[in-house]
């Protein structure tokens, strides 16, 4: 399994928007993304660097593997 990249919250949002996620709300430093095709909600913190565990959780919520995510970057 490839290593998790170090990315910002904005890059995560940009990558997820390429596969149909749209921003539905923001509360403080957290943005919630939604994809209607499979009814998925994914919270993304707007930090400069995502913690490895946080990024892994985001990818699980989005239904992506690390490799699929890296291809979107």
C-alpha cells in the first residue's frame, strides 16, 4: 500500500470535487462534502497538513483507496 501523502485540507477538497463531492456546509475550520450519487458525507478539516489518521478516515468516508486518491491529486 502506498504511503499517505501530506496534503492540505484545500487539496483534499479539490481532489474530492473531481469525483462529484460538493461542499454543503462549513462550521469553523471543518467543511462537509456530499456526493449525491452514493449519498456519502465526508468532513474535511481545513488544516495546512492533514494528520495521517485523519486523511485515512476521510478516504474511508469517501470510499477511496490511497492510490485512487493520489491519482486525483
